[in-house]
C-alpha cells in the first residue's frame, strides 16, 4: 500500500472504527453479494467493463433499487433515508455532478492546504464550473466528497481522467483520509498497477459473481 507523509488538512471528527458490511445485496443480473470492509481497509473492485461494478457501488450507496442490505456498524441502510445513509457512506461517481455555476458554492468548508495537495490554489473557488476540464472536475469532486467527512468511501474510478502526477496525489490523499479517519474504502479500478499500490484486498466481479482474488 502507498504510504503518505503529508498531513491531511481536513478537520478530523472523533475517530470511530467502522466496518462496512454488505449482506446478500442483489441488483439486476448480479447474484447476491456478501462481504465486509474493515476500518482503514481498501478493497479494490475490478472486472470486465460492463460487469456491473458501478451498479454494485450505486446499490451500496442506495441510489438504485436492490435486494439485501448494507450496514455501517450499527447503521442499517434499509432503516435510513438514502440522503442520511450517503452522509455516512460517501459515494464518488465516475462522472461528477455540479448544481451551481461557481466552484466555491459546492464547498461549505475549504482548507487551502488540502486543495494544494491536488494542485489547486484557493482561487479555484471563484472559478466557473464551465471552465473546468474533466480532470479538474474529478479532483474537485474528490475534495468535495472528503470535505463532507464520510465514515466510508465508495469510489468509482476516482483517478481515471488524471495524469500520472495527479493520480499519485489523489491516491495519497484517499489513503491518508482512510487511515486518519479509519474509513473503509471500496475502490473501483481497471488499473492493475494502481490496484497493486492501493489495495489491501481485491474483489473481481465477472458474470454476475463477486470473488476475492490475489492482488
């Protein structure tokens, strides 16, 4: 796993060791899936394009109808409003969504040091979303997610549009957040080198079945 040396400049909540567990979760062609992710553990989810990796993340995030359940310690997804669940289990889609014209309108708290870790100066908050490149949107969407202080992370190819330097910076930031906040992580990736760098365990989704494989 990548080691990190710089300090994550996000206000830390009181640490709570959290386990994210999926119990017989089923959606469309996927067979019921059960697995758990421990505090500060990163599981990479891989498999062929179109196998349903993004769909599985969306089901865990309670964005689409599904069978089974997901739990974060004492919190059961089925017993919570979807919006409340996603405050605890933060989901980062492959394509970010923006609802206001100005970047800063999407952040209630912005630490300049954290923005610099992903190559932005504070002035970025005054930028128009329309001027952002795909890679800039992806990096800012990651910062927006982490600023909300979720207890667990669901990441759908969070570095797919980034160059090598920014891939390294984003990986370091995610792993540092996971370690400092003791957050379990499910990370969808097609990049075998990235999986070697960040994964504690690897799950492969193929033909509707999820199996653990050697990293």
